[in-house]
């Protein structure tokens, strides 16, 4: 999966996220049921939901901005309300506030076929300058350093 500012980490593709809708109002995606992201008993792992939230919010916020800047997560707060068991998880990501250098978004997670949320996440992202990627050779390592 290609991110707006480059590429998501390869393991994000392992989540198998399927985008069902994307527009300036947000993103709807499906996190397919998979033994790779389930605990014993079929409960979807919180780590998978948090990775999905971060990923989908970058897509939703980029779409709402009308451009594809590089972004860095400033904060991600996740609330788990109840277990999603042996099911696909539906994620609805939407922008909350768009600024020049900081953007805010929310994701609500549902067990497929159920309208009661299983979780919710809010996040803040720094919108990086267009030349930010050129300043780093590796994550956190300044070029030439």
C-alpha cells in the first residue's frame, strides 16, 4: 500500500486492509478476519486496530487536505470498548480539524454487521514540509549524519 508521502511499512500490507470508500469526508475500510491478528479465542488484537487507525487516518486526512503530504504521528489515543471476535472489522476514519501544520482525525471500529462500536481512536499528525523526506536517509537519521 502506497502512503501519500511515500510508502507505508511493508508489514502494513500484512494487515490486508481493503478500502471500501475514500473521499474528502473520510475513509471506510475493512480489516479482514485473520489468524495473524487474532488472540486465542478469535479476538482481534488491539495492536492491529491501532496500526489500522494510524494508516487509515493518514489516508483520510490526505484526501481531506486535497494533497498528499508526508505526515508524522504526534499522538494516537485508542479506546477499546468490547471485543471483535471471529469477524472482519469495519473502520470509519474521518478528519476532525485540518490545520496548515497539524491535523486531527478519528476512527471508529465496528464488528462487521454490528452498529455498536468495538473501539475508537483519535490522532494528531504533524504535516511535514514537502522537502522533509530528502532531509532523512533513514527514519530519525539526518542525511549525512
